[in-house]
C-alpha cells in the first residue's frame, strides 16, 4: 500500500540508529509489527488478569498436576 506520511526526522534518525534498519519503509514496517505484538500481549495479559480465566498456573506447572492430567486423558498410562 502506498501512502504519504510526514515523519519526525529526529525520531526516524534515532530509530534507524538503534535498530540498524537502513530504509524508512523497513523501519515503519518493523514499528508496525512491534506495535501489533505489544498490543497482542497486552490483550492476553488483560484476559489472564480478568475473571474469564480461572486456574492456578503454579499448580498446573507442577509435575504431579501434569501427571494427573495425563492420567485423566489416558487412564491406562
């Protein structure tokens, strides 16, 4: 998609220095990718901090809990 955008020269220069990205197009694409990742993570955190998800993550990570979960699925195991 072609578009014309007026960018802050100082921000572009600093971002190019930090990221070692040499073109404005690549820099903007990278910035958009990072924005999407960041907002996706925020959405997941909001979901896990809400009352929608119920569970004890520490307990789920224990070996005995995983073994019991496997036994429920595979009783002859």
